[in-house]
């Protein structure tokens, strides 16, 4: 009896490979790869301010708050390293943000801040509403779109050590 030549043997697939679901577990996190960067469509509005600030400074604060919140939602989704907000975040908020990023990326089997690859659903801050409470304190709320889902984020910013820092953030 001779042994068959394995170089010319045909492989017969008995069972097709099972795909991985794009939504994992009860949290319904979309863990499919990302394809496009977020589209900046930020609408910024002001609520009634309780303090006065010159127009140019107020516009700079609004722009900072919008950029910060966009970076924060990308960190919370595991798309950006948390260290990028270290300078503008108090330690308590920084720890909470890094814990959130670790939990989300662990669910996806990745490391925080590592690019996952293409995915059509990226977190995008669509609108920000700010209110100047004092000349050194701003409260903001943001409308965040994540695919077809919407979320809310509220944050408070204060001047700490001569720069704006996030002192509280709440995810809705």
C-alpha cells in the first residue's frame, strides 16, 4: 500500500468558519473595525451666561470645550490614548476616563489608544452647549452620535493652575 502525495491532496472544508458578531454582549458595544475619521459637524451654542467674558476669550473657551469633549469621547471609545488629555484634566477625572477606556477596549480585546482599524461608527460630538458660570468656570453639555445611537456628556471646566481643566465629567 502506498501513501498519498500530500502536495497534491485536495482539502475539503467540512464546516464554514463562524463569523464574529459585530455587537458583543449585553452592553451592545460595536466592536467592528473603523473605516473613516469623524466628520467635524460641531454646533456650538451658548446658554445664558452668569458672568461676562470678552468675546474673543469666550470663543476660545467654546472651541477648547468642543475639542476637549471630542477627544474625551474618542478616549472613552478606545480610539485615542488617554494621555492626550492629561494636561487639561484633574487627576480624579483622568483616572475615571482611563478606567472607562480600559473597560471598553478590554471588551474588544485590544489595548487602550491602539487603532482598531476601519469602522463606520465613530463617536462624533455633534453639538455643544456651554454656560459661563463664573469668569473661571464653564459648564457644558454635548450631544454625541455613535453610529445611529445618541449619547449625552456633561462636563465642568475650571481654571486650575492658569489653564482650563476638566474637573467633572458625566456620561449619559
